[in-house]
């Protein structure tokens, strides 16, 4: 079964799950997030744009870094995510929340000092356009920093769920390495080329390992499938037999990462950074 929903519809559908699971996600991806923040080098007075911000959990961090003389725009393509981000950031007077698409950012040229995107650029169908748009809205000397997931082989935390779903008849459509797929920007060389082709300077690429912990493989599968926009609807429509089979297959795929303490599934993120 293939999904025909748009990216915004996929992420609208899982906005509440992201809100309720945000503490867990933040704890498991802390090292990658800290690397992103360091690379962005946000300073007092900066104008910051965060793309694909989901429920807006980093809004308060950017708000504190820019201070009262700065301004932050927290954005996402999914209106339901933006509603949650608005609620989360209501107490920050220097934070604006907006619906924006990374491939066509509805802001004037030279609007921002920093653009950041955490785990979102790979979902754009045209990443070259997204990099071009990021460059366009940055002022001279402006900085960008992004996180994407590395390749399939580096991310068993996701592949054990996706492969188990595919092997048991839950097919989410396009290839995970194709345009808009979760691993579509998993090649560091390709990622650097996209940034350089968009005229970014001094592009730096780094890799950050991470580990996703869960009490059991069943807990991990349920959590990941509830957060993965393209997978969530397919899991919701699956039969009990299909779900049981997915859990069994995922357990087999994750066996080497399983102990009596639960599962500890590795992942790897790619950090890209540069300036105008």
C-alpha cells in the first residue's frame, strides 16, 4: 500500500505524537543537536530562521541566544506542527512562528543572519532549490547549519522498522534514498556539493553518532512508526497480524542491538555548515 498524502499532510498527522514524544527525541539526539547549535554560532541580535522545526522545541534556545535585540522565526511546512510550536513559544516575545516551505521560503532576500534546519532538508523533493532559498534569505556573512540522517547502513534505529514494515506488506511508497526520502541526503559528498553549488563558502561536513534506547523492540517500533509521517497512517491501517509480524521481523533485524536491558539502536547524523 502506497501513501498519496502530501508531505505537509504526513507531518500534520503526527504532530501530536511529536509533541508528546519531544522529550524522548531530544534526549536521544542531544549530541547532534548540540553540534548544530555550535555550528550555527547564533549571537545576540541575530535574526534566525529555523526550517522544518516540527513542534518548535528549539525555539526557546534560539530566543535566549539572540536576546532581546534579536528575532527568531520558527517554521514548519505542516500547519499542525506550527500550532504546537506557537503554543510552546508563546512566552518568547522575540519568537515568531510561521508556516514556511524550505523549497520556497516566503521571506525577502537578505532577511536572516542564520538559517538552521534539524532533520528536515532530506524530506524536500528538490534539495537544490532549498539550499538556493536558504542562501537567498541570508544576509552577507550569514551562516547556515543543518542536520540530516546518514545512509541506510548507518541507521539501524530506522531501518529495522522500515525494512520490517516493507517485508510484511506495509510499503510507504518511494525509496528511502530517493527524492524526499529520509536517507536522500545521506551521502556527505553529495550534501557538500549541494551547499557549494548554492554558493555557500567554507562548507564543513561532520558526522555525529547517536543511539536510540527503548525498553523493547515493540516499544521502539511503536514510537518510530508514530513519529514517521509516511509510516504512521500505514501502521494505523495495518491488521493485528501484520503488526505482530512487523514486530517479530524488527526483533530479528535488531537482534545484535538487543540485550536484557532493552534495545540500543545506533544511528548517525550528518552536520553541514557554511556561510554566505
